C-alpha cells in the first residue's frame, strides 16, 4: 500500500507566478490535511478537506490560496501570485476517517519563491 | 490556542531519559504526538483520547492529564534513533471534524 504521495518534491517559482501542489492520499483515506512549515518551526494547519468538501479552511489565507479535493484525482493546493513569504515546506497528510485517526504525512513539497 | 511545548530543546547522552511537556489553555479532547527527523515528514507516535490515558510505544510512552489540560511524552533509555523534533498536537473539545493544532516542537538531540 503506497503511502501519501506529494509532487513535486521541490518547486521553484518567481514572484507573481502560480504554484500548484498535489497530494495523493493513501488508498482508502478520504480525509486530507495541508500544513505549512517554515524552517525550525512547527506545523501550521492550513486546510482540512474531505472528498469534494472543504471542512475547515481557517488556517489558509483568504487571498491567493485555494484548495480542493475532487471526487477523482489528487488534492490540490494552489497559490496564486506567489510572494517570497510563501517559501516553505508544504506537507499533506491523510487519514481514513477523521481527526481522531493517525495522520499519515507525505514527504512534502519545498516551495522556493525567487 | 496553540499548545505550548517545553522544553524547546534537549540534549541527552544515549541511555538517558527525557520528558517533553505539552500544555493547553483550552480543555482538550485529544492529544497527538509526532516525531520529525530533519528533512523528513512527521511520523505518528501515538494518540491519547481519554483523560488519564497512558500509552506506550517501545520505550516511548505518554500520559494525558485532562484536568490539567496537559500531556507528557516520556523517552526512556534514549537511543540515537530518537533524535528529532517532537510535536504535540491538540484537539480542543468539539466535534470530530476539529483540526489538530500543533505546538512549535521540542528538538531532541541524542549524543553517543
């Protein structure tokens, strides 16, 4: 059973471009979480999604950021018009049911904005 | 709302014990512990769901004091492989769709 997959692993963008991060949860998992991590800091919650539904997006900036988890295909975290402050590691995690379950983390996407 | 972890960093020699604390200003529904090695993804250690619950994982165990709104992670006879950053995550009382809020982490370095 493959683990959580994220791609790309590294992404370089220039200011103003769009960044699109993908996350394929573990097979059978219908809950996806996105976190942002800055160097030497903790995991900051961004958004919690179930298939076709956003459950909680309170940690995601209202502008430029969006997330989706369609019925088919991976979850996507989209950052429009990136700025240098968006540079960070973005981790996706999945769980089979809800927040009471163990979360399985992907390897992360390291975004660098030039 | 973010739980507070202490200490921020610990340096131990192999075989020594360590305790990492996690406290919340809000009533807790559950506490989650993860370990992250440098450059890698966080890895699940354990979840504590009930007040007073204790769990063990090899020589790593944890307790949850619901009344004090805190949890402690115990590392006994530490091994080199225990090095990494330990994060506690908390869910405050609410429904099962509540998100986990992680603390800033405790960096543990084990010396041979």
